[in-house]
C-alpha cells in the first residue's frame, strides 16, 4: 500500500489553491468580453458621429473637379498609349476583348476610385473626428471609396516609413507591444522577467503591431457591416487581417440624404488594446498565483515538518517506553503544548504510568500468591496426615488419596511459581563469568540419558570451545526446561535431536522433537509468562502454567541472547532454539 506522509498530504491539500487561477481566468475573460462589447459600442458611436456630420449634405460627396492643365496633359498621354495599343496606367487596363475607351472615360474611372478626389470638406470632417489607432473610410452606394483617413497601428508600434534612398527605411517591428516599453526596474520585475517570461511566451500570445493593415477589397464590397449600413442599419463586425496577425473591429453607419442612404461611414480599430490588457492581466494573475502558491506551500511545508517531528518524537517515546515483553522501561514526559498533539502526549504519559503500575502488580502477584498459598497448603497437608493416622473406611481413604494428589499438584504449582520468581530475582542480581557452553550441555545430556533411559537423545555438539558470558547454572536450568518441553510433546519412540553449533559469532543451541506443530501466529508468545498451548488434561500429574519457556527466555536475555521456536521444514515436528553471543 502506498504510504503518504503528512508533508505530502498537506502539499496535496495546497493544490486546492489551483482553483484560484481558474476563477481568476474566468473573471479576466468576463472583463475581456465586457471590454469588447464596450469597444464595439464606442466604435459604432464614432461611426454614427461622422455619419451625422455628413447627413443631409449629399453635395459634399461629389468628387472634386480635376485640374484642367493636368487633365489635358493626362488625356494626351492616354490617347498616345491608346493609339499604340498599350495598357493605361494605374488600375485601368486596355484589353483586346474590352470595348475601346476614350481618355476622358479612363480619367473619370480613376477619379471615382481615388479617395483623394473627394471634396476637401469631407476630408476635413473625417480627419477631425478620427482618433489615433483608428481608420475611417467611406463608400457610396456603388461601393466606390470616397474617403480614407488614419491607420490601425498605434504610434508606438507603427512601422517606420521609408525615409529616402540613403536609408533602408524598413525595420523589424515583429515584437509584442509590451516589449516596446521600458525594461524592468525593480528586483521583483527583474525576477519576474527572468523566471516567468519564458512561461508567458509559451502560454500566452501577446499582440503585435507588425500586422498587415491593408484594406482588402472584400472588406469594401462584401463586408456584412457595410451591406447592413447601406441598407440603413448600423452594424459591427470582427475580421482577421490578411496575415492573421491581428483582429480588426469594423463599425459601419449609414449617411442619409432625406429618406435615402447615399453612403456608409466605416470606422475600424484593431483589438490589440484589449488583447494586450487581457495578456497583461493573465500574466499578473499567473505571477500572483505562483507567488501565493509558493508562499502557502512553504508555510504548509514548515507546518508539516514541525507536526511530523512532534508525531515522530511521540512515536519514538512510545517505542522506547515499552520493551519487547511489555514492561514499561521509562515514563514519557507529557508535552506542554495546548493543541491536540499535546493532549495526546499527556494522555499517553498517563496511560504509561497506569500500565507501569498494573505491570508491577502482575509481576508481584505470583510472589504474593505463592506466599499466601503456603500457609493453607501446610494446614491442609498436616490435617490430611493426621487424618491418615485415624482408622477410616476404605471409601474414605480413596478420598484422602485424591486429596493428597490434588494437594501435591497445588504444592508443585506453587513451587514452579516460586522458582520463576527466584530466577527473575537471580537474573537481576546474578554474577557473570565466561564459560564453555559445551561443558554445561554435555553434562546435562548425560544426566538426561540416565534419568530417562526410555528416551533417545541424538546430540550434535561442536568440537571446538564455545565461550559465552553469563551463568552456567542458569543456562542448565533453561536447558532443563527445553528438554522437559520436548519430552512432553515428543511422539512415543521418537528421537529428541540436540544441536550446538557456532553460527555468525553466536552459539546456537537447538532442541527438536517429532510431534504436533506450532499454531499459526507469532511463536514468540510461547515465551511469555503464563502462556501455554497444551490442551486441558485433567489426568495430568504435572501442572503446566507456561513458565518453563518463560524461564528460557529470561536466561537467554541474561546472556544477551534470544530464544525462538519454529516448525520443521518437513512439518514433522518443532525446533526450539537459543542463540547466545560468543565471547571474542
């Protein structure tokens, strides 16, 4: 299972801050929509103002008469070209398939398509009402361009014109609007420009003033806003520039002469201002969000580190307070903090104190029971002895025999409990010495063979000396418990195998027997006090309180070793082992 610590969890919680930029982006988009709507309204109002200035003044829409001298010179030149079969200048072209045109017709056609031929008053009106960054043009009902003024490019982003033969006159203006401003001045702006500018360039598209602002023919003759304006209704339309680098907003309004629409005024403006505002707003939003996220993540990380440290210290105190046998080794000092972890620490300290008191009570219970049982057992025994000297019927003597057997078992039980208590006391006050464990084990095995000739013992003892530090008498008692346990569980006629070998700088003593297997679960519980897995047997002559293996564990720990139990690999029986560190 994946383990996630407090730090990772709190950092994941910090990710909920991602909702802030989502809300912010939605707000910026709403502002952008409102600004676009306002721009459309403003541009349509500007077109209405120009059209209002031209209403009911159809005479202003007439073309200016050309200069007579220039007209005569131009007619002569055109006649000469027509006679030679050549193509006329400008947009006029003579084709073999087209009907022949006179010089006057060609000049009239050019004049109708030349916005500079409109009256000076119209030009002045259009120029006076025009503003920077907008372009105004006007067409009549035949879609002839009557006037054109202004430019769609702002002054800061306008591409320089050609300044003469001595200079190139063409510069690279393909840069965002923001790049034309002065560079960052404060340390925050410098940091933002250094760290976040590459991110902004990848995520956001900044508007540019280097776009093709030519007025395409389809915008004049087939624009929906122009068509609606010539039909008598004001309208707006967004369109892309020929190079798709910018979006242009067009607002058209009709020019009236009485009840008839005679022309349409079109005011155009690029959407770069709104796009630039949106881009800057998103940049500020991203910057603020990242700053807040880093700040909150840092605070959460510090908080999680401190919180995890406090929990870790509480865990370490819990692990060091209780040993493997459940004894309370040290009481923890409750934290003085007023939060929930402080309350938990104080509650844990009180729990350990109560557990230590209860454990002391249990440890002393055996000694108290042993002491208290001695006197009534002695009284019962003396009473039975006195009663045995009296003449009794045979039935009464059977009852006396049963009572003596029960009393004997009770006395044996008290003796076992007293033995365990004495061993615990001797382990606390016992002296240590270095001795060869082989000598103790070999002597014990010979005694077992003499005491139990019906049992077969198969011993495998290491040939070299195995020195350990401890008490040979206590080790002999522990070995007695292991042999007694093996003999009580061994199958009739089976062999008890004894092994003593050096393994990994330890003397490993093993006692194995054929018989029932250990149950599932931690086998270490067998070495606890008053734990036994024997089935209840009322006919047993010896009490089994689970103290034998408990003594084995105490002796092993006195030698700085350990005791363990396992089933054999072939499941033919069990093996109990004691590992004692060798003296180097």
